[in-house]
C-alpha cells in the first residue's frame, strides 16, 4: 500500500523534499519485493515449461 501512496504523491505538483523522500524509500524498500516476485515467476515458468 505504501508503494501506491508514494506513486500517488509523485503525481501531484512537484515538491523537491517529497521527491527526495520518495526516492530514498524506493531505493531502500521496493527492490527486494520485486526481486522476490521475479524469482517466483521464474520458478513458476520453470514448472510450466520444464
């Protein structure tokens, strides 16, 4: 849910302090879930094709 809130905050008029805060959060928090998701999708694709 935080990811959606961050995305929504970036859709509003530009505020540099908000942009910096969101950039830091994106770099720190969001890559691990996407890496895990990609790994799981790779596993599932292997089960289908293998």
